C-alpha cells in the first residue's frame, strides 16, 4: 500500500538493491552530518519548508566547498578533486 501511494504521487523511492545495504551508507552519513551540524546544533526543530530548503542548500555548498575532511587529507571535496586533475 505504501509503495502504491508514493508511486501514485510520482515519488521515486530510495532503496538499496537487494542484498546490498551499503548502497545507502554515503547518503546516510551525509544526512547524519547535516542533521547534527545544522538542525540539532542550531536547534532547528520547528521550521518551514523554505527554511529547510535554504538550510540544506547552504549546507551542501558548505559541505562541498568549505568543510574539510580528514579522509581527504584535510581538504574540502572541491579542493581534493582539483588536485586530482
């Protein structure tokens, strides 16, 4: 019933391939960082859709361009990719 309801609304369900739960690991990690660094840290519990969209867009920019990551040799993803080119 759930799958039929989301299909009816034109929503694409996000699911791992059968037997491969690791498919969702990168996005789950990103969501965890987003929630703890933006929503929980700044007590954003009651928001509007516009605030959520703005917060997520700002965080995506921050995550890719500014936020350094240990696994990328203490560089942002953009800096790391530029050095690889």
